[in-house]
């Protein structure tokens, strides 16, 4: 079996799907591992390291795609590359199938089996495969650093001969993996941290990191999906939530927004009226920019100044820590392959296994994913 890793073509993408360490583990299991030339260069994994691990460095991209049995990548390769994949080959990457109906249809028509790293279920047995959590943790950490860097104030309390400076106030919206990491990082930097989430059950996690949990009274409905994500609230509940956020936003120096709903645009949490009422010089870092953003004034991929507030909509947070992001993603990928490949070294699509069932999007020209089937019905 040829396991191939292409160089990512995304404009801001610096990660690589396999690092030399995990490539060697696959080589030791007698797989042929092909790495496109310079695939790991942007994340400081050089071709020589892959060759030392026993992988083969391939300069011919067409050859890599056309002969791959199993193709591993971060982002979905461009359509012109997908066309080169042979029938019954397997593609594993971030697919975001709910938002990419045409891509799913293309993979069906090509007869390519596809697995979405974004579709791995959030169950205890799949924790070591959960690439979304790995990347979200990096995004939350980096967002806190960006906020601190862009703010024209100290984060910690400072006692100086000229007087005492109060700590900066950071508000984190969304206490999932990214939000919790943002809370922990901002707290380590000395800020006073508040956090909001519609799921009251995360209060204990927020407080364990030293943050103060902001509660919306009388939400009065189930706020979490079976997969552990926040549910979208009814409009009147959303309005009540915005009122509470507005009150706290006015007192915050940095707001970090992290709220996402799978398969849906990011929920609106920060309105233009809230931005207008924030203190001059405040900073909003909108992690959800790629899905439209949690802030009404976010411009994805840009840093803009609105009402004297800097609003940053980064699209490449995991890539800004490409070395460790690649390392974590690679280990997530290896854990999935260890489940998918049997003792004889063959791919075994056992759809009785919840992880394989929910992660597989297409197989032999059919849609397998229960999530997609539900969305079609």
C-alpha cells in the first residue's frame, strides 16, 4: 500500500499531514510512504528527515496522486488533483462535508473513499484521533497571544514606582477546547478573565482555569448536542444572551470569540452596537472568522479598526504554530489509521465501529456518513 502526503496548496497553510516520526512508524509496518518534495518545509520538517525515516520523497505531484492508495492531507486537495486519484483510493483530510455538497458529489463520482478528520465523533475512544480538538487548542492559545500583542496595555497587574496598573480584562465567548485554552493562556499572562458559554455545565471547567463564568439566567433549554457542541438557541434566548454579553463587553479590553455550530454559519455574538460601546483601543480576536465570524464587523482574514476597536479575523491560527500543529495532527492521523488498518495491513471499513461509520463520508460511490444522510432527509 502506498501512503502519500502532498504538499498543501492553501495560501496560508503551512502544516503537513505526516511528520517524519509518524512516517517512520508506518514505514516500520511495511507501508510505502511517499512525501511530496518540500511538503514539510514550511513547518520545519525537511525532506532529509523524511528520507532518514525511510519515506520516499517524490517531486512529481501527478505521480503521487495517481499512484496513491491512501492520501493524507490537511485541507482537501484542489479539484484538478482529486481528478488524478484512482478509483477506490482513500482520501483522509478535513472535508467539512456538510458545507461542501459539490465536493461530496465529486468524490462519489470518482469512486474515492473519503474520511473527514472534522467528522471524528467526540467520544472517549476517539480522543487520540480528534484533530479538531488538537487544532482548536492551538487556535485558542494563539488567539490569546494575538490579543495581548495587539492591545496597547499590560495584561498583568503591575506595581511600579509610578503607580499600580490594574490587570487587563479578557472576555472569552465559547468555552469549548479553543475557549478553554484561550482562558488558560490569558490567565497565565496575568489578565482578569471572564468566559461565557450557553452550556452551564462548562462553568466548573472555566473556574478551574481561574476564569469567572458569565451566566445568562433562565436559558431553560437543552444547550448541548450529543457530540458535545453548543446548540443554536431560539431567537429570544439569543437576544437575552446578547444583552448579557453587551454588558460585559463594555468593560473588556480583549474579547476572544470561539463559538461554532457544525454545518452552520458561526452564531452572531458581538453586534456592531456592542463594538461601538467598547473602550477605545480594545481588541476583538474572532476565531470563528472562517465560518463568517461571531462579530458582526469581522472581515475574515483581515484586521480592521471599527469605532476605535481593532477586530481581527484570522484564518490560519493552527498554521501559525505549524510545527506543533503538524505534530499533533500527524499523531491524530496515525491513531485513526491504526484503527482503520487491520493486522494484515489492509484497509478495513468496519461500519459497525462508530468511529469509522461517522468519519467515513463516501465509500464505493455511496454516502456513508449518518450526519449527511440526516441532512438530506
